[in-house]
C-alpha cells in the first residue's frame, strides 16, 4: 500500500511536467514580433463610439513616433462650412518589433439623422475624407453585422466576408466582432485585420470584445496594449477591465461585452460577474445582447468552458438576456429554445458561435446545438426592431445557412421561430486536420455521431 502511495505522489509531478511539455507552445510560447516601421501618414483609422450613440463618435488612428500631435477635422453634410477641429496627443506604444503613435478623438454634440465628413492628420499629413451617419433618433429599428474570429487572414482575405456582409446590409449601424480579430499580437497581424476591413472600419462603427489571440500568452496573460489603443470603447466597466468589459446602448438594445480571456483568477471572475449582475439589474432596454469570445456552450469537439457557464449562465437566465454571441470555436453552432429543439433549456437566450477564419475546427455534435457547420467561414446579419430580432447566417459564398427570429410581445414574453434549411452532412464533414490524425475506428465513430445528430435534428 505504502509503495502505491509513493508511486502515486511521484507520478503527479511527472504527469504535470509531461502535460506542460505537451502544452508549452499553446500556453506559454509567444513567437517574437518581426520588426516593423509605422506609417508617416494616418493609418488604421477606426470608427467607434464610447458615449451616446445618437450624438457622439470616436476615431482612433496610428502613425509614426515622430509626430506628437494628431488632428481631426469634421463637418456636417448639411452645413459644410460648419467645421470643427479636434487635437489628440500621441500615445506611443513600444513592442518588441517597433513603436507607433496612437491618436484618439471623441466627437461630441453630433446631430441625429446627420451625415458627417471627417479626416485625420498626423502633423501636416492628412488622410482622405470619410463619411459616417448618425441614426435618426426616432427610428429604433436597425441592422448590424456580426463577425466571428478572423485570425489567420492571409493578405486580408477574410475581408471578403465583411464586404459581402455589407453589400447585403448597406445600412448596417455597426459591425460586431467577438474577438480573435488577429492571429497574434503582432503589428503585421493588426495590418491584416485593418486591410480586411478597409473603408468599412472608417465609415461604420465597430463593437468588439477581446479574444485569446489578442493576449500575450503566459502564466498571467496580458492583453496587447494596441487593442486598447485601437478600440475607443465606453469606460463603464469594472476597474481592472475598463474599455474591454463594457456596455453600449444602441437604440432599443444594450450590448454587453465580457472579457472571457481575462478570467484568470477567482478575483477577476467575480469582478466581471458582479459587474454584469449590477449592469443587468439596471438594464431597461427592450433587448439585451451579451458578447464574449469563449462560448457558454461549445460547438467544437472536446471543448467545454464550464466555468463560463457556471459564472454567467444564471445571470443570463435571471435577467432574460436575449442573445449571446461568441467566437473561438472556429465552427458554426446555434442553440436556441425553439419548440422542436431537443435542447431542454427553454428558458434562456439564443446562443450563437461563429467564425470567419480560414482555420477550421471539428464539431462535437452537441445535442444542445440545433444548427452546426464545419469547414466554412460565415457572416451574420441581424435586423432589430421593437418586436423582433431577425438573425441570418451565410456561408462565405453567400449561401443562406441559418436563420431564426426572436419575438417579444408587449408584455415582454419571448418566443423563437426558426427559418433554417435542414441540417446537411455537407456542412458536417471532418476537417482535413481531423482526417490526418484519425484512425479508421475513430472515423467510424465520427460518422455515427454525425448521422445520429443529423437524424435527431431533422425530425
Ligand atoms: Fe479564440
């Protein structure tokens, strides 16, 4: 007995060392950042808002470290002579690959229903002019675009999806990203993401939540400082998560961002949870949408972020959150409390995880999911009114893949109707990486799971 005890205590550290050795790259390795030189002209111009969505907009941009002052000029289309100038001091961020200046301006007192033109400058070097429109305050119905993980874009190739989404929804009020916009915290990957967005990022505001790929790996993971410099978001979050855990109100909806990768201790978990509870207690908007990077219900094989479910799901249910939008799983999955769903949780929000990345993961055929897709990039369009949220998901070639509508009556009672093509094994095939690593027996198991899942969902 004593001998077994000894072996047990000896085995634990050996096992631990083995696991760390296997997982070293995943958990701790940060590839060094290639050297970069920042542009002398205004670069990576991004439109957001951090105050009232009906009368303010923020713009951030980047430049070299020689210029210490940035300028922004704005005029309205209806009274072009009415020009306002803003200045911004530079914030220099140094990383292992180089250094850049970041500028930020918050434009106030804008008029609802007005279209504005603006341009920015690094010293004397001005950008082109760009337009943006402030919604009419009386028009509470609006649309937006939701994009999942983008990382691994090759020369901005994922941008095709953003632009395709915009062509389908040219009146989109904003684009919502759920983290992992970049592959690694490197200047070159930020360049990819901005290239993918192109003019859209300068003309439509962006909402985003951080993902694990925007963090430096380590025992304590640290968010890339450039994330905070690019995204000028509301400073209404908990003290240690200002600007990344926050909420935006847009018309009849409150959007709440949680930093799921920032949960690295009991303290950080409860700091976010307590903040979410206090925000939900004081939310009186018609709709509530929670966004975070990691899923409450995983789509991908072998993944389960149970601690997020334990932390946030009771609040999502208690305060009637309508929709939870996530990323991370590099596959598409939608779980909804639809009447014919086998998912027994009929109380809660509709959960959707999506991605726009060329990197694809396999699905785990969770019975909670009513719709699944692997091996394809997706984009989503949402139309919000006082009575409903209509959700539509499309594959990269613009094939309609999934759709549902959340209805809410005057008393606040919810129901969900589905308008989706049947699940098809064409979208459930294993990824190339799965095929490379899998034995014949495991492949048979996969096929059985796929057939069972498809059959049960298409009843
Ligand atoms: Fe991720």
